[in-house]
C-alpha cells in the first residue's frame, strides 16, 4: 500500500491556494472482483467529484490503468472548500503514483494544473499566475500545465513553467525527457494598442475630449453630466483608448485577478478591462462580497476603466462603498472571521443627466423638473464621493454643424491629421510617463508631500485658490485635487511646474453640480 502526495491548487476571489492531493491505493481493499472503489474527501465540489470518471478513463488511455482495489484520495487542507477542474491532473498523477506507475520522488517540488479529457489530453485552466505566486511563497519553483496556463505562469520571475498537452507528456517529463521551460513574455508582447476610432467618431465636444486627455494622462476620475444626446457615454467609453497599452507587470496583475474570478482571458491579458455595470448592480456585485467572498466589478476593472452610467440611479450605499477603494486602490472584504483583500486600482468615469427628465440646460427642449426634484436627484450623490472625482464637466448637445461635418468643423481638421484621437493618446502617454519618472506614481495618487515638492503654489496660484475656495466652499480634499489636476496639465504642456494658467483650467474642469 503506497501513500503519495502531489501539489495542485484551487482558486478563490483573491488568488489561489495550494492543495495537497494525498493518494493511497490498497489492492486488497477491493469490494468485488475486478472493480475499483474510489473514496474522495476534503470538501470537493461537484466538478471535482465528477473528475473520478474522467481520471480513470484518461489513466487507461495513457497506459496507466488502475488495478482492482481501493483508492483513497484526500484534498488538504481539509477545511478549505475546493472547486474547479484545476485538480484533475494532480489527482490523476497521485493515483498513478499510488498504483506504482510513477516514482513518488519525481512528483516532489512541482505544482500541477490541468483539466483531463477522457483520452488523456489536457485542457488549459485559469489560475496559472495565481498558483505560481503562492507556489513561490511556499518555496516551489516548478509548474507543469497545458500551454496557455504554463505560459501565464512563466510571466512570474522565478518560476520554471513547462507545458504538456497530455497526461502521457507529463509522465515523460517526470521520467527525465529533455524539455525547455517557457520563457517569460517581453515588455509589450501581445499587448493590444488602441487606434482610437471611437474618439475620432465623436463630433464636437472639444472640452469633453480635453477632459479625457487630462484623465488619461494623470489617472483622474471624470464625471460628464448633460442632457441626452450630448455624447456622455461615447466620451466615457473612449477613455480606455487614450490610455497606454498595459505594461507586463500590469498584465500580470490583471490576469491574476481575472483568473481567480473565473474570467480567464486564455493567457496573459492583452488589454485593459472596461467594466460598465448596470445601475441595478448590488453592493456585492460592485465592490465584492458573498460567502465565500467573490470579486466585484471594481476588482474586475483593476488597471482598467470602471464606467458608471446614470450615476444617480445607483443605490446610495453602493456608491458610498466606492469612496475607500477610489483612494486606496484596494478593498478589504470581511465576512465572519474571514478577511479578503482585493485589488481595485481602477480608473473611474461616470455619466449622468442634469435632472430627472434630463433636459435641464438644453438649448431647445425645456426642463419639466421642479427645483426640489433637481436638488433631490443630484443629492443622491454624496459630497464626499463627489469630492473624490477630480474632473467634472457639463456637456451641451453638439451643434448641427458639428454633427453634419460642415466647413471648419472637426471633420475637416481630420484631413490634416491622420487621427486626432491618436494625437491626444500620444500626448497623454507622454505626460503619464513624465509623472511616473518624476514620482513613480500617477498624479492622481500624489500625496501632500509629493504636491509640495512637485506642484508648489506660487503667489498667483495661492490668490486664485483662496478666492475659489471662499466662493465655492472647497474642502481640503478638493483643493488637493485641483493641485493634482494642475500638475497633470503642466505635464501635458511640458512645463516643470504648474502655474496660474494650469490651476485656472483645473478649476474650469471641476464644475459644480
């Protein structure tokens, strides 16, 4: 009777947890002649329980058939719920080793991931990166998995990831067959570069495009408000096209999040996420929660864009839950003695109407709302949340000339520029790189010390800021926000320090509701 251990993993909201598959085979334990009894313990979910049939068929096809007897399989730690198909391969290898087909020493120091077909072929599974991360923490540096999973794990420095397409290939690798580990992806490999077609298709709205440029350059949150047809949603959806392609480190972070959430992109993520949840989304759906805790929309938008359309229609408690992650870039979910820290470094962009009917301020259509109804509608968004949105711009419907492309409009300007959107994207990226070189973070993340060092106030700026604070009742957070935006505007203008002109534009980009 042999007792072997094989390392696998299971996924949860924050990443992965290593699972030890213990296998013990007793030839004398058969319940009837020619049969094999399998006992599986350790809180497996239905997917894992159903893997027993797949495993036996795959072993038989790979010339690793199990003789009659009793097979005991245990998944440790015993108190942790295990889910998914990731454990197919380690379960099969543990069974084969317990039956004497594979030396136990060959399985030591390796993590295995993969789903089994009935014929022994392996199918890629999510979680390569998350598993490699926890494996390194446990001192394990080797991982064997199907190609897409192994390639994802290879992006993590320190991991030797090998790919195998079948159970037989895994056994060959364990037997000493020559094989080369996958190389880590180079910077920019596979990343998709936007060509900004959506922004070029928007006629007029020069102020809205300027706000998007500033938002992309400094990582600032932005709110567009105006009547229907002003182009709020179109502008909001164009923000991701002004952002630079994700770096390899960001692609690793995004893939880790998506894999753990069961939304695996099939390898390293190539482009930034764009999440646009409906206003009926629940508290748990937006920020995460449940039992066990699951990632919400703000985590799925990590290093990407979170678009909240019809902002006042979201439940107030849902919106208030955004206040901490907007500033901290992460959220802590606590449930009955269990705490889960989820990443949530997203770029917020919002859109809303100016009133319940939507036509307040429209040049042609009169508003039907009373002042009380307008105040109540806008009051659904709290002051503390609004303070955390750096850019707030009121939009008017584009003119007929803009829409029809008459002479002198942006349609003719495109004759001299291949793509105005690309010009904005390149300018935003240059400003973004300038800020990262200077303070190793985007301007939206600058603290007080950073602002005093890289965005000091001269006498003219102080005078303007004092007048604005007295007139508008600006909070301390709003004043810091204005300074951050002014710093971004200076980066766009390629100036060493912001001045009065940048602060004045920052005030213009922060309209009061």
